[in-house]
C-alpha cells in the first residue's frame, strides 16, 4: 500500500511538471485537433488532416502572440491569458483525475486532489502566459 501511495505521488508530480510546461499550448493544441478531426471527417485523408491541424494550431498560437504584442492595457492581456489558461486548468484537473481515481478511494479526497491540480496548472499557465506576453519585462527593461 505504501508503495502505491509513493508511486501515485511521484507520478502526479511528474505529470504536473509536464502539464506546467505544456499548459500554455492547450488551446492551440485543441484547436488544431478539432480542425484535424473536421478535415479528416470531410475526406482530406490522414496526412491532409494532420497538416490542417498543424496549421490551425500555429494560427491560434500566432493570434495569441499577436494579441499580446498589440494590446497594451493590462486588463485585456489578463483577459486573453485567462481565455488561454482556462482549458489548461481543465486539463490539469483531468490529469490528476486520471491518476487519483485509481489510487485514492475517497471521492471527497479525489475531488480535492483534482481541484488542487487544476488550480495549480491553471495558475501556472496564466503566469507563464503573462510572463511571455511582455518580452521587455523578461530582459529587465521597461516600456517608454
């Protein structure tokens, strides 16, 4: 039993590190996946659907970069970051749920772990987006 608990904690920790690193790209990935599924179901084939999904994901990420570069008011930047971080929080919740429902017998503790994981991943994605949104702040420079 102790080995299972330790394995659960280690696995959740490793997956959370992966989720923290990849959470910024949750919206572009899901948009690319949706576009690829649509293209595949309309008869484009596997390779064509992959290309369509890849281009759609790049386009959504490009829109994020453009909006962060074009918008100056912080409230608008926070709103855009929240739009991109909300799916990351859901992905973090689902990530922890995938592990916790196997190892944690109590439904209350499962939900507590899942909500905590979702909050951590969502806040991590939000902070990464806000830090990536201002390239001058990363270099120690200020805006004129």
